[in-house]
């Protein structure tokens, strides 16, 4: 399987993603500079974390107009798998490829810590290697992770199974006490209606080896690979 | 020369933790009667060589495309001869 990782000015998690896909999963990976106008020959595109364009104006607001984003939109429209992690999630929301928006954490603090997220739908391209309701131990590292969507959008997301992850406790219990950033309904990750574009605030790429405290992040990449191989 | 002032504010109903914190700070300084405080952004733009009507069209498009996120924000603007 061949992954393309988009590098924006200010991205800083692209090497982690590359390392995991190449060294942990032995898949092919290329870095794609944001000025590229075309992407071809890729099975999945990753928009990694970071602070593209210094988070100026709004997180992801400027990056969404990078030349490569038009190609990413076409790739997504054609059914290609797209993963947005942290800043990548923010960019996908700004681009309108995912509904809603990511706002300042309600504590007004930058948060960097391990948390748990509960898998809300395990029948997707991004979660099929997870068990139903599984609590994944993964880190978050963000200042603007508070997911917001209006009531109508939330209803759609819930009804169509587009909510992939909610912040939870170690046993999978979803409650306000386990909401690190004020996200509506504890939402930590969603996918689009077609099921081929996903965004999540936590960093699965930083939780793929026990040396780093958890291997739960592997499930996300395993799911994508399984889906591509037609094994899920 | 035209002077354009774009004001971007959070939609009502969208939580503004910054605004709340600033309001609490003002209250702790003894200011009374604060019913609400919300923080927004102001962008000062200077435009040259365009008519006010043309500027209006362009600024409207700037707001829709980039300056405001319609999911969470409202915008308004004033255009004046500088």
C-alpha cells in the first residue's frame, strides 16, 4: 500500500507518520510538498499534525488553500482514503471535507497528555481493526481541539455512524469528566458521509510502540491497510 | 484609497471561553453590570484602485472564503474613503 503524507509549512508530525507507516507497517510512504498540484499513484493520503502557517487566522484556514488541497479534494471525491490527524483534522474541517470546526480548548490551555477514546463505530475504513466500544490509549497534543458542530450536523453525524471516537475513561465510559477540551458530545474523531475521509485530534502515530507507552494507535493504521487489502 | 474594517465574531450559541475569562477578570476588578463579553477579531484592510461597490463585492467574498468560518463565526464590515 502506498501512502502520501502532505507536508505543509509548519507541519511537525510528518516524520512520526512516515516512521510508523514505513518501519512499523512496512508500507510505502512518500512526502508530498504542499505546492504539488497533482497526486497520483497513492492509496491513502495523510494530513499530519503541526501548526501549518503558524495557525494564523484560524487553525487550518490558510493551509486549506495550499495548491495540493485541490488535489486532495479530488482524491477524496474519487473515494480515496484521507486521514487528518490533529492539524490535519482542522484543515479538513476548514476545507469542508469534514463537517464542523475545531475551536480553542475550553480551558484555554495547550494540552499534551495521554487520554482514552472509545471506538463508536468499528465498521469503517479507519476502525475495522478495533473491537466495538474499545477504549484506545492515545495522546492528544493541541490548543484547538474543541470540536463544534450545530445540532443538525450532530444529529446527522450520530445517525449515520460518522462519529468514530469519543473521549472516555480507561473503561470506555464517556462523561464530561473525561472531556479534555470541551468538545461537543466528547467527539474526538469523525468521518465524512461517504466513509473515506476521517479526522481525529489524538495522535495514533505516537502510540504504535510500547516504548512510547501504547500500541493502540496501530489499530487505526491497521484498519486502513486491512480495508485497502479488502480484508476487513 | 478605501479603508475597510472587517469584524469577525463568534456566532451566538458558540462558547467563548476567552470572553468568559476576560469578563470574570473585569468583575474581579470591580466592574459591574457585565451581562456578557465576547471576543472577536478586527481586520483593517486598505484597498486602492477599486470603487466602493467593487470593494464591497471583493470584501464579501474575502469573508466568505477565508476571513470567517461560517460554521462558528459571523462577519460584518464597513467600507470608508480613507
